[in-house]
C-alpha cells in the first residue's frame, strides 16, 4: 500500500541526540544567507538531528525579517534529487511567512547565493487528525486545499562544499522563496486521490519551451505519501502538524539555475487536476545595478 512506503521511509532515519554546529558557524551562515553569499559546509558527520538543531537556530534568526513559521517543506522526495545529493530519504525544512509570494510575482535574480527554481505543489492542513492519518482518504479529510507552487530555493553552499543529508537539513533544505497559485479545494474521495497521482506537471517558459514534465506520482509515488512522511517525521520527534500549516511536497522538475531564465516568465501547469487544469507563474528579472 502507498502509505507503507511512507512508513518505511520514516523508519529509515534514526533519531539521535543532536549536536549543533558552533555559534560562530551558525552566525556565519546567517550573515552569508542575508548577503546572498555562498556558504561553507558545516562539515562531515552532521546527522539529520544535528541538522535539525542547526536549522531551528537559523530559522529563529531569519524569522526577524521573514516572519512567523507557516508550514514545512519536504525535500528529496523524488529519485532524481535523492541521487543528485546521494541521500536516500526525504528531509524537511520550515516555511516562513514572507517566503511565499502570489502567482504572477516578479522576482529579481539573484535572490540567493545559488538560486534555482523547481515545479512543486503545496497543500493546506485543516484538521490535526492528519497527524494520525493512514489512508489517502484520511489525509484528504484533513486538508482544505492543494495549490500550484513554483519553489525558488537557494542551494547556498559554495562549489566543492559537502552537501549531505545533515547539511541540507541544516540549511533549511534550501528554503528561500516560492510563488503560490490559486487553491484547488480538496475532495475526500478516491477520485481526487487518483487524480493527484495521474496529473501531469508541466513547466514551460514564455517562449513555449518545455523545461520539465513529470507525473503526479513522481514524489514518493504519490503526493499524499509526502504528507504522511512529514507528519510521521514530526511525530517521532515530538512535534505535530497544525491547522493552517502550508506543506510544500517536493520537486516535480530538476533544480534549474535561475540565472539561465532571467527575463523569462516561468509557468507550471497541472494538467488533470480535479475541476480542470491549473497553473502558477513567476517572472525572473535581472537585479538592477
């Protein structure tokens, strides 16, 4: 069953006593993040729990300008990104309020040290019973909406620096910005669940060039598996999803360099969504001066 896959992935990441990077290393990373400068790795041997410890401190520092926490992002939820970073399981980060922009926004490049963009999908939590959800219908009953999403992550680390699961977790899984399209109300039906897996996610630019295409099932076999993975990963660390949380479910495309798309409008269309196709757009513009 699909949720058995998510349960196995949760069990694959052991919980360990966390050891944060030093205060100086955290402060240097935060300063570089603000200045859009490539960062040094926190080094080898950083476990996922070490990374979560670092992430919490980094997010606390950045929340002064980026606002309150509004949800979570899952990374490495498809095989291609796991192979790229040589990490065989998902990782999670935090979304802050001012990271999320409306569809049609113009974003200047560079918006990060190593800015990239990707096709994604978000869902909105409407019931805390999601923390114990097992079946697809259980998950859908606890969601109010799904929405198109183009994430604009920042890979942060300078060329040649170590990027493993612990370090990727520490940098908040590259969270920087993203544009969100109109909500699609969730229906707690098998037909809605099936449509999420069968839909085609297609990324193009304003010249008509196709940049990526993937089925809805490209992330952990089904988008709802990612929701269960997030709930389970939080639960085993004594945390819970909350009503109102926005969940970014992962990449439906390669991580494409933003510098190569300056001057272009990027559209991601979700073909076969219940109720009809939906889309989200962002324009990438050169920074003046």
